[in-house]
C-alpha cells in the first residue's frame, strides 16, 4: 500500500534523494537490529537471566502479547524522514530549539557520555561518530528525529531528540478511516461504538495490541501522521514488552525477533541455501544457547482487502471481526555485521 509518491513519478533530483535515503535506511536497519535484539540478548546474559524469547503465536496478526516489561530489553523510538519536516507540523510533532542535538542541550542530559568531544558534525549521518551519538541518545524518552539538513536536502542528520508525538489517537483513526472509506467526514458520524472499533482497528493496522505501551502507541500515531505527506517516513520502535523490533514504512509493517533453532533446522537451512553448516552459523547465528542456535527472524505483513481503499472509493461498513493483516514473508536474517549473505525464506509462524 503506497502513501508516498512512487519513485517513477519523482524528478531526477528527488529520485536520487530517495535512492540515497534508502541506502542510509539499510545501514540504519542493521544498527537497530543489533541494538534492539542482539544488544538486549547480551544485556540478559550479563544479568545471568534467561532471555524471554517471543513465542511464535505472538507474531500472528491480532495476537495478544503478554504485558510484562523487561528492564534489560533495549527500548527506543526513531523517526527517519526522507524530507525535512516543515514547521507547520510542529503542532503535533514536537521538535523545537530546546531539543535540538546541540552541545548546550545535551548538557542537560544525565550522564551523557563523551560530551567533551562532541562537535556539530557528529550528528550528520555520514560522520564516523553518528552511530555512537545515536546509540547514546536511544535510551532518552520519546523519539529520535533523523531528517535532511534544511539547506542541503541530501545531507541527513540526527536533528532532534526527546521528540513528542502529540497527534490524538482519535484523529489518527479518523484519518485512516476516511482513507479506507469506512467514514466520510467524522470519526463519530456512525456512533460511539463504531468510532471505538475504528480506533482499535488503527492498532491492528500496525500490528500492535490495543493496550500497547507509550512508545508503540506513539510510533503508530507518528506513522499514520506522516503518511499524509508525499515523502517516505520510516518509524522504528522497540519496547520492553514486545521484545521485538517493529518497522513501519511505505511498504507496511514488519517485525523482527530472536528465535531458537535446533540443529536439524540449521542443517535444513544451510542445505536449502547450498551452504556448509559452518558458513551458516558464522553468518546467521548471533549466539549459541546449549543445543539451540539463536537467529534473527523477520516477518513482513500484508494488508487484507479490508485494510485497503475500497473499490471505486465507495463507503463501506466496518466489521471488527475481519482481519486486516496477514503474514506475507518470513525470513531468517543474516547477522547485522554481515553484508555478503541475503535473508533466507523460512516459514515459522504457522508451522
């Protein structure tokens, strides 16, 4: 489902910028996978606490996730915008001078490391110290904002931290419902019960439980807000409850988690790809736990017909029982540091 302008409809300059954005996003993918999943796993190891692996049933659409928070799980929220956010959006996306990534503002953060060596170029994506700065800011409450330099639109930078998303859930639900043609003008035009069901469907649309915590709720609201724009926005969110990395972008919803594989599964995967087992373990296994091999498992979800715009733009009635998401692709991902090997298709959710 495409909300942004498609690449072939852009100017040559805009196509170049989109290509550059996607290259940078590939790099950011690896950092957040490593920090969210591998980093969290290592946190549990240091505490000598068993890692709480996500059950496969939790990856099914509309699954209920246990509401238990794990302090060792790394949590964060990142908003990565293809285009510079115009000041007209500051009413709902709260980024101001007080939360710019300047040395003066960072002095206000408790125990911010290596502040003496901070320079303004370190916040640029191309800088050697960019990922270090990002990792240091990820634990800060609310969101990290990465967007182009206002003057040079092909230079991306971590411009703001502690960014709040203050768009009401009701407004986000109304925006989605109008787009999908479940309402014509107002969220409450068909009554309170209908409006409540539509708000629940907003969460389902992004693969998140209705009672999700603050970061995940802020993430889905931000993702829906930015879909009003012509440019691409990618939202990454990790929470201490879900133990997963969620990504929302122009393609839809994806979720990555750590899974345990037994030796027979590893042998089958290596054979499927025509690889020696040692090559598979060196490039796809992030840890060993007794007889188990720990790998990164990724699921992409597709929208069902009920979560796509109606044919001919006709108004339709919402049926809360209809599923809005379905599992589309499942892969075992290579380790974040690996560049040579590709994701391996592997179905686990419904097996």
